[in-house]
C-alpha cells in the first residue's frame, strides 16, 4: 500500500475517531451502571448508538450549508465553520465531564446524547476524508484495519494502563480535541472528487453493474449482520454490567488483532474474496450464538464477539467507502457503514434481549432465518461487483500524462492566483462534460456561485465565458 501524508492523516483520523467513539461508549456504559440495572445499561447503550446516527447524517447537510456560505471566500475556512467547530468541541468536552460525574440517569443520558451527535458529525467527516485519501489506492481494507486496531489500542491504554478516573476523562477530552485537529488539518483534501487524489496510483477499482441495487443490498446485508453481532454484543454487555466479567481487560486486544487480520485477509486479490470471508465470519458467529443458547460456555461467545467485531467493522468501513466512489453523495456514504450499523443495533436491541431471555427455539429459528437472508443478500450484492483492471490497461505513460496535466493545473492556478475553490472548479470544468447545474450540485454550490467563480477566473486570465477559460487553459504553456 503506497502511503503519503493524506493516507497517514486519514488513517490517524479514523483511529482517533474509533478511540473517541468506543472510549466514550465504554465510559457511558460504566457511568450508567451507577444509576440503573444491567438491562437499563444495555437499553441506554443502544439508544445512544441511535442518537449518533443523527450526527452521521448531519455532516453532509452541515458541509453543504457551510460551503455555500463561503463559496466566494478567499480563506481556507469560513468563520462560520471555525465557530461551529469550536462550539462542538466545547460542548463535547463539557458533556464528557458531566457524564464522568454520574450524578443521575437523566444527566448522563442528555450529556451522552449531545456528545454522540457531535462524535457522529466528526466521524462522518473523517470517514469522508479517509475516502478521499484512499481513492484509487490499493490497501483500502488494510488501512481500515490499521485505523480500527489503532483506536482499540488507544482505548485499551486509557481503560487499563491509566487507573485514575479523572486522568481517563482528560484523555477522552484530549482525543476529541485531536480528532478536530486531524479533521481541520486534512480538510483541504476532503473531497472524493478532489483533483489531488483523482486517479493517482490507481490499481484496480471495484465497480457495480447497478449501483443503486448494489447499495440497497449492501445496506440490507449490514443490517442483517448487525442483528447477529448485536445479539453477541448485548450478551457481553449484560455480563459486564452485572460485574461478572470486565470486558475492558486484556482480551480486548483481540479486537485490535482481528481488525489487522481482517484488513489483510480482505485485501487479498484486490478484495475479490472479502464478501466470502465476511460470510464465513458471520457463520462462525451464528454457531457461537447457538452454543450460548444451548447452555455452552460463555467464553466461546466472548471470543467470537471479539474476533467477529473487528472483521465486521473493517468490512462495513471498507465496503461503504468503496461504494462512496460510485454514488452521487459520497459525503453521506463514506461513513454510512457506521451509520447503518448503529441504527440497526438500536432496532434489534430490544428484540435480541427479549429473545435471549425467552424461548430458545424461537431465537434459534430467528437466527437461521437471518443467516438465510444474509446469504441471499450477500450473493446478490457480490453479483453486482466487478473489478476493472485499469492497471493492466492504463500504461505508465498515460499515468504520467495525468500527473503532468494536474501539475499544469496547479501551475496555472498559481500563476493567476486562483483560490483553492476556483482551482477545484477549473479542474471539474476541464474534466467533466456535465451541465452547469450538475457541476454546481456535485461541487455543493449554487449555479450563481459557480458562475461567480468562473467570472472571477475570467477576470484574472482576461478571458470570456467558460469556453474561453477552458481554451486558454489548454493553450497555456507554463514554460512561457
């Protein structure tokens, strides 16, 4: 996997996000133990996961609104964006401290809800940055696995090597600050259509015969898998909440190892066997659930949970990032894996808890039906994928020409003092045959703002209209 600054920053941001998300979820559960019973902890945990979904869905909306507010700005960030980030960061830190006090159920619940909306927004943002950094590069799942393992290691250190509760709270607050810094520092590269990551180093890309149908099948598959893994998760959480086993100790290292193993295994043959591998892990988890249902040792379910959780996170992270390259709204889909997983966990939490404490035969039938549905949906999704062997078809000379074209664009923008937004607009104008309305929509701006950018570039280059600007760009020689 070829790495550069954008890739490293993307991996670090996802790792810190995983730490912040999982670390605060763990603290939230522990604080809830002081004010409610084991069942109440599981219920509160799943509600908070559902609340985070709102944050993930808000990011594309917030991003577009802020983008429209500073389309004509010469600054990298708008004052609205800076103020919004500071406000979210301040509110998030305050919520972490309120939760750590565990004074009442309602205080913990409200603080946790606000915090996880904020984490959801930041999580969606860094997943989009990660997608931008990894587009056209091999090793997508390896990067996702490293990021997940990194987040787990950070959580392990905070939960086990730092014994003081106040110090742990400080570390979680620091993690939230670091997440904002990593997002802000890589924001200029945030964009799946950013010319800096377009086609560079591309090996093989997965495409879909019918993108809409494939996206639907992927969502349904992840929802159904979540039903299986959420059942295991709820069982583990109940045991932990009853103080029978501390799941924050050394066995959690298995999560990091499973994430690394998943990244490597899924990446074999350019992810050709990723779906099959994930299906095998799901089948193993189903077997473990059945063993627990029949009164088998709980340690088997615990091991299955840790192994399968890492594989599942890397799977839905990688597949949805890959899907974001083919859909019209990549800002929404890049982090959709976590969104779908959290939403589904909420929907099945009550059902899984009732089934675990109810009729074993009913739970057995439900599990088998779920496995059959997963088999069908994964088969349909896998049938929609095909690999475009661009590496064999695009010669090294052609790649060099693409890089030279981008170098020319950069030099042209520097010569005529274009803003980053104007440079982005020029790139799209010279590489797209879409209508102005479609271009404006893809750039998340109004047609008026788009024409204003073109007019500004016309003034700087002393050209007329869009055609004149494009013709001048192609005729321009940076050596002159």
